[in-house]
C-alpha cells in the first residue's frame, strides 16, 4: 500500500497539487479546530472519491492483529486497548499456542495469562478480563464467540469498538470500529466530524457508500496509522490530500 500511495502522491505533485503541512503549533491548532467541528464536511462526491482511491491503493485491506480463530481475535482486540497492534502481536503467538479456546484459557489461569501478556500495557486487568470473558463464553455461549454486538459488549473488557472489530473481521459484518486513528482521520478530513467516537461512527455509517463499508474501517485505520499521523502527517504521500479539508495542510495551486 505504501508504494502505491507514494506513486499517487508523486503524480499529484507533478500535477501541481502536492500537499504541504504547517508547523507543529499550526497543526495542533488545526486539530483543535477540527475537533470543534470547524472543518467543512466532505460532499457525497468527495466521499465516493476518497474510498475509490483507498480501494485502488489497497483493494483488500486486512487487520494487523494476529489471530487463528474468532476467539483469539476477540482476545487480541481486548489486549490491544490502549496498546499498539505491534506490541500485542509480540505477546500473543506464545499465548495462543498455549490457549486458543476459552476452555484452554480458563485452564491456563489468570496468573499464567498475565505472564504471557506482561509486556502489554494494563496487562493485569486485561489478563483478568481474558479469563473472565472466557468463562462467560463457556457458561453462556457454549464456548463460541457470539455474533451480536449486544452479546459481545456484555463480555468483560469488551466495548463497542472491540465488538465492531470482531463483527467485521470474524463475521463479515459491515461495521465501523472507531479507534484513535479513525477518529482523527474522520475529523481532520471532514469525512465524519464528531466530538466522540460514537458520533464519528454514526456519521461514517451514514455517509460511506455501501459498496465500501466492509473494508472502510480498515482503510481509515491504516490511513491514520501510516499516513495521517497524529504529530506529523505525511500529506505529501496522501492519496486524498487534494480532497481533505483539514486546515493544517495546504495544497499548492
């Protein structure tokens, strides 16, 4: 994806539309404006173009958390709260080799789970939740990961974002999981302006064309993770720089 993104950015530069971004203080002010709704919303035509370009650059995006089944995906997403996918991926292969089902995880026990995930932030509480949710899966769902948001959110350590990730990746539901990256991209660009993740999610569901919904949250996460960075966005490599309404960047005429 990075190579295609760079090529498209270079083409934009040759066409006299290379993006430039301001100084750190200017970017911070621009982000503040964005979070206060002071960014012009993208039009329906703009949004169609945004996702058309994302699709062209990366037709089949994938989540980056390593997992072997729907249960290990659920555990990985729970562990990823306030942590990076890369950090979680360093810890989970050994954990999942030891326990890739709720029954095995409960048998493993909280103390041993804690040892496997101790390199991840907030590992004590997360280890406890992993064992508790495993017990609940056995007691209430026959050891299977449920396919409804309500049932998922009733599990220890599982919130709306986690439920949406599991529904999308494990069960092919066209859900939008709003993490810090999606929240930033939505507000910065004018794609989906909102003061909290639920507002951004609701807006994204309203405006994203149906044909792009299945992969939309992956495109947005990856865009925020690798291009629209929090501190220093790589506008010169951005495939939607000329569409984006963020006041922290400028596009040469």
